[in-house]
C-alpha cells in the first residue's frame, strides 16, 4: 500500500471513481478543473492510497487557522472504495493525515461527516475522533 500526493491533472482524474462514491453529484467532465480551482484558490490538497496502480481510497484536505482552534487540518473528503472497505486504507490515510497535521504545526484535525454515514462514524469513533459541534447550513438561492 502506498499513499501518494495527488497533484497532476491525470492523478486528479484517477481519483474520480472513488470520490464519486462519496460525492455522487460530481460530473466527471468538470471534476479535474474543479479540483484545480480548489487547489489554487483554497489550498485544497489530495492524497490517495494506490495499490497496483489503482486508487483505493482518497482524501481531500486543507490547512487553515481559526480563532477557536489555531492551526488545523480540515478534511473535506475521505472515502475508501466500497470494494476495499475494512482493508486498512482509511486508517492508513487518517494516520498519514495526523502526521501531516503535526508536521505542519497543527493543533487539531477536523472533519464533517454526513449524518447518514453511520459506518464511517463507527470508524471515526474507533480512531479516537469525537463529535464536538453541530454543522449548520442554508442554501442561498
């Protein structure tokens, strides 16, 4: 198992099938350009577990500073392909993220998870994450 930073357009494109399992509304023709905009504007970064040339799990994250927490690593997206769950890929990515956060001087790692993702929540609890807040939103049509 290898964790690889994802940077080039081809590498970004290689993550689409797995990322779409988490974000089914994504449009493949727009995916690479959207990720590239997020990288340029927001400091979004990606990494993936690659096994025999195939992406098995992917994470999108960014570093930020907030008044209440100081420096933190925020996980936007974290998904292991359904066919590869319970293979240790998610844990490997989460451990890698924790090490990256510490190396960048972060005090905390944060992520939001949809309320419907019960299996993911079990994983997060098992890995020592806790629920510390509600996340509210409103569409601005």
